[in-house]
C-alpha cells in the first residue's frame, strides 16, 4: 500500500479518497502486467543509488542475469549503479519489439508497457527529449511557460490519476481549461488534485476531440487543450495614448461564458487596455428575477442592482491593487438556483477615471455597498470623474429548472 | 509536521461553496488533524497551498477552513469572505454567525448560504491567512459532533438565532439542503445512495422520507469515532 493510502487510513479520510488512490494504484500496476512485481519498485527507485542496486541484486538472484537484463532493457534504464545516460541512449522503438512474447502474461503488451512507463515516469530517449523554446511549445497563454505542462506536451511527463505536490499548479491549470471548455469538476472544483472527477472531465474532453479516451493528459491531449481552451493567443496591449488620445479598454475572454444547470453561469475576462495612472471603472447593472415552481417570487439570489467597481493601473498600465496571477481581472458568476425559473442580465459599461472620486464612497466588499464586486473597490454611487464610455458588454438569459426541466437560453 | 502533500489534500478535499454538495465531515477531518500542528507551520502550509494553485483567487474552501481552524483573540472577528455576495444573505444577522457563511452548530459546520454572486474579482485567501497569523490561535480542541447530529438542521432553522423565514417554499428548500449536509456527515455509518448528487436534497423535503432516515440512523446506534473523524 502506498504511503498516501496508508496515510488516508490513519487519518480517517473519506472513503472516496481511498477509492481514488486505489484506482490510481490499480492504473499504475496494470502497466506492469506480465512483469515481475519488482519492476514497479525498480521504476520508482532513483536512477542511481543503493535502493536501486538492492532491487537489481534481488531480481538477479531470483530471475537470473539474462532475464534481469531483459527487464532492465524493457524499463530502458542502465544496470544498477551505472551513471544515468537515459537521454543519450538510442530510444527503443515503441512497438514491434521481438521480445514482446516475454511479457505476455497480462493485458499489457510490451509496447503498451513502454509507452505507459515512459509517460508515467518521464523516462524517454533523447530522440524525443525536448525543451521549452525548441519550437514545440505550448502557444496558449494560459499554459505557455508552465514547465510541467510544457513537459507534458513534449511527452516527458503525464498528468494522471493522483498527482504529486509539484503538479498542483499544472493540474489546476488543466482543470480550469477543462471547465472553461464545458467539462466541469463540480464537486471539488479547481483544486489541483487529479482525482476521479478530473479523470472524468479529461475523458469527456478526449471523447469530444476524437482522441484516445484514457483520462490521462499526455502530449496529444495537452496539444488539444492548448488549441481549444479559450484565449489561444495573447492580446497585444495597445500603445499608451498620446496626451489627449483615446483610452482603449477591451475585455478578453479567459473562461466561458458558459451556462451549466439551474441558472448557473460563469464568465472570466481580463482587460486588454492602454490605460495608465488611474482606474478602470466598470458600471454594472443587474437584473435577476426568479420564481419558485408555484410561481411565487424566489428571493434567495439578489445581486446588487447597480454599482461601480474599479481596478487601479500604474504608470506602466499594470493592475496593481489586486492579484491577477491567474490572468483574470473580472469574473461573473450567477449561482445555481435549483427548482427555480426566471431571467437575468448583466450589463457593463467601462470607463477610465484618473482617480477614485472621494465623494462616491468607494470601499471594498460590504464597505462599498456592493459585495458582488468581491475584493475590488466598489460603490453604488456614480463617480463624477468618469471618461466618456470606452466599451460595453453584456450577458444574460432565461433558465428553467422546475418540474423536470433544465434549460438555459442565452438572451 | 505533516507532509505537504497530506496537508494539501486535506485542504483540497474540503467542500467548495455549494450548499447542495457541502460535506461537513471534510472540514471536521481537516480541522481535527491540523489544529494539533504548530501554528507557524500550518500558516506556512496554507500559504504554500494558495500559492501553488493556478486559480489563487478562487479559494472558498481555504477561507472556510481557516475560519473553523483558527479562533480570533481579543474580541476580534473574522473579516467577511471576499468572494462576492452570499446567496440567502438578505436578512442575515451576522452577529449570530461569526463564521458566516458557515454556522458551527454543536461542532458541526453547516453551510447556510448555498452559493455566491460575483461580478468583480474574488479576494485571495492570503489576506485571511495573514489575519489568522496575527490575530488568531489554532483552536484548542477537536471538533466533536454529537452522537446523533441529524436533528441539528431543524434545531438551527427553528432557533431564535436563525435569520430567515422558516415557512414557505424557500424555507423548506433551505431546511432540506442542511439535512442533506448532515446525511453526508454520517456517511461513515449510514450511507445513502446519491447523497452527493446536488439535487438529492429535494427528497428530504418530504417529511416521511426524512423520518425514515432518522429512524434508520437511530437504529444503528452509531457514534462519533474520534480516531477516524467519522461516524461508525
């Protein structure tokens, strides 16, 4: 049993977590079908060191040197204690190996085994070893430069059920992309853990794309995500306006807009702008009318009808007053509202302001009267120093989640 | 100190801000394990966790766990969760619910706001972490739910501190969502198929159905297992 699984038991983790780990282990073990069980330990051992030498020694005693050599050839690693030169060795072609019959004891052929091992443990020959900047790189800004995801795209790593701590950021990025493409991870959300829910989302994406459906993110799946996830290219920031010139502030979609069920909606954007030394100010006008199945008004979801929210920009045009590490500046969410029907809309007018009008009473959260704005400075009072209207956008629709219906019609 | 992967999993597996799927047990497990560690190390692990996530701004479960794991000192109260406007907040008397949108009822955390409205930018949990570092201590004792927690939703919603109308369609919906949260809490001893389905709660509006669950759990004579942090 893995450390992870034993830890779960010791700490009384939920049953589903244990199941996930068992699924993970089962998936890994299947790659070794037909091979001595020590092969798994061999692959997990560091490529040099006492642990590896001990495993090799024991396998030699048990299987003899000839069989041991075949096993070692199979896992494409040098003999124990030998300096690791994996990337320099000729890559054994995957498939069509004359030794395949030696490993026919289970469902995996040697070619499958090699492919799985290469993906699982990042062991590949120099022929396919790539680096960032070699011309085979991710182009979607949401992925580009993420070393883990670049390695996945280069077939040096894979993301699959279970994930190491250092994979949290990469997995969360993939989860977010899957969600933006309509393959939701509703229970655990964007949590950085590649669990059973994420496997299902990956499989749904793979099926839609017409590629191999295995729930594993390898180079092919990564390439499709890179192409299909929103925001495939970085917007070019317009040049700063000359004195008296026009300010441009345009929303660039980074996720959604997507309708799911029971009136749920989400849409993420970031600002592509040339504003400097001031504030991007967005005026939001909300409508939300919900009814219970019996026709009575549902009052649970009550967006603030009208408010202004602001993003501070510095002399270089960078948004400075709130973290934007995930590349999103503005996030619209209407929550699930089960067993209701109704209509909603969000209208946005975007302006520039050289400062926050003190008379408008901007504040964060409830202090500004508009908790809808999250952590942005906001107010329900119109500022007096807004520029002429710069841009607009809107969304909305009707939904019906009553009496067995589950529809959402964009307006 | 617990290994980082273990801590990350404890945090990640805490339910998101969705009253229709919320599982109180996920928080009780995390709190009861983490409060035994040193404050400085827990704080550091939380920072590492938040910084490791791509969507650092969407940290609803981090906010919630911090509010349950730490206790403010010197009369301070937690700042509000800067995720947007909570659903069902219209008549909230937040003085009664210092952990809002959570309510801690006999050591059982219930999510009393089913979701949130957002039209802006959610705040990072890093601010909450800093608040805890300066103004709070880790809670001293385990969360220890009562032997039979299934009555807690009805007790809460009929109590004087409840802030919403308890009659009519929306009152029934709210009560059913809280009952479903409690059924998820006792899953170690009493498992209901589809309990994780977001629409499952609807069945619990039926008085007969709910009473059958109450009766079945009562017959089990289940108890809280403080070793495994679940009912058995």
